[in-house]
């Protein structure tokens, strides 16, 4: 067995589940239906989508349809939720069908949890979307903490209560404590990772960090003097269809430039690599009980 660890800090998207595949399986058919209903071409809508995503800092913006200029004109005062009801339904159907953990993730996390170790999530996905996925994936309470950005603002005149069909507690994490990263923070942010570790009363030597992105996850961990494990099985997708995500990304030109500079860093050597499954981490470390 490997070295003893008292805490696992893990990325969520493309480490615990396939976020890119999930996004594509939901967004692409929804967009096709929007095109069919409105008559506007994808070529016309895609640049508008990118602008809205960049405005709100997410490629998962829930109120996208009604904020597109072409669609707003097409709606002419009609509610988007009615006119595009089928497009929204398709998105939700695909999300329900395709939101699932990678193989071996659930049992591996439960084994680590059973050893008494702390499990901390650290993601760039906004609170509402991260919260929803943790609940749907059965990870509420498996993770002790999750750190993520605060949500985008709701459209003017809307309150959370206006959107909810169930009591407020139905939408909240019951067991996992949700904390927020500083506004504008993007991985790799060594200061944020360092703060997470210190605020939770952990020692860096007792922590291991796992993520799918060598530059943004593993390099950040190593720069923070934490063992960095590369979830190679979740690395960037190469299928041509993923071009759609690039075309409508919420990243601004400045963020794209920053990402390019990150990629220009010399090669990152992870402490360990998970080649095929998340469960390989159990052969690398001996997880033990954390006493604060």
C-alpha cells in the first residue's frame, strides 16, 4: 500500500463524471430543436449564444433561449418556456439520461469515506449546477465539502422562488457543505487551493489532489506542494463534435489567451496517473481517519 493520506481533494467535471459528453448530449439536440422551431440557422445563433455565455460566465446558462437577440424578436412577447417547451424538455431528458459517474467512482469514494478520510470537491462549475449534479449523482454527503464559484445573477424581476416547484430545501445540499471560491478565480489558483487546505485544518502532506487537466489541476497541486494525481481517463475529448463547445464557450478572448499561456508551461509530471479508472487511486494511497 502507498503513503497514508487523510484527505482527497478532487476536481468534479471530467474527473468524477464526463462533463463534456454530458454537455454535448444535452445542448446539441436542444439547439437542433431551437433551430427547427424558430427557423434560424445554427450559424446565426451560435455567435449570439457565445456572447450570452460569456456575459454570465458559464456554458450552462439556464435562461439562454430568451436572451438571444434573434429569439427575443421571434418570441415577440411570448414566453420562451412555452414556445420552446420541447427544446427545454429535450435538454432535461438528455441530462437525466446521461448524467452518471465514471465507472468505479462511486465505490471508490465510498471506500475512502469509510476509512474516515475527508473528501473535498473543487470545481469551476457554478454553485447551482454543481449542487444539482452532486445531488443527482448521489454524492451529497459522500463529499464533506465542495468549493465552487457563486451563481450568476437571475434575470431582472425573477426570484429563486419563482422558478421552484418544490420547497427550498429540496434544492439544497443536505450533508455536503458548499463553500464559495473568490469571484473571478480560475484554476490553476494556488492561493485558493492553499486556502482550502488551511481553512479545513489539513496538512499538505496528508492531502492528495486528483484532476483531469494536467496544467490546471495537477500543476496547481504540485505548485501547492500537494501530490498531484492525473485522471488521464478524463482528459480532453478529441471528437469533431466537441467543436460546438468551443464555438459557444463562455470563455472570453482574454481567458482563451490565459489558457494558451498555461499550456505553454513546460511539461507537468504528475505524482501518479490514473490510466483507466478512478479506482486505481486505492492502490496508490492508504486513506485513513482525519482528526481535526
